[in-house]
């Protein structure tokens, strides 16, 4: 079973102190199905649909740091990171959340 995990922090607060890993409800039989869902983009906004839904459902209080697909049994992972076309937010400068962050217990 593959699931989508999102490491996020509360906007305007310390990403170190407020980071949490969220699991999306839907699960997938294969990594390919999970990747397809995770990387599906809205053609108008140019954003990932799953992550737009996450941010929107959280009333824009949370922003994502890294997201991916994970199988807990095999520990297989696929990750994506946000691009910051307007520059990385000040509170994130100098921080790296990519290494082994999706393996955190939920």
C-alpha cells in the first residue's frame, strides 16, 4: 500500500517547531498510481492538485516543505519539493527538509 505524505509547517511560524507530517486519506496499490496522483498539476495555476487541496483545506495556515509517496512495508519513497519562483520564504532560508523527513511517524 502506498500513501501520500506531506511534511508541512504553520505559515509565519518556525518551521522547526511547527512541522508536522500529514497523511492523505487515499491509498494506492502501486507507486506509479501514487506518483500520478501526487504530481497531477492544475494547468491554470501550475500547482500540484493534491498540495493545493491540502493548503486550501487548511485555510492557508499550512504550507508544505516536502511531499511524497511512501510504502511503509518496503520503505520505498518518491519525493517532490516546492519550487519557489518568488524566492524561498525567509523562515525557510538555510533549512533543508528533504532527507528522511517522510519517514517520520504520523
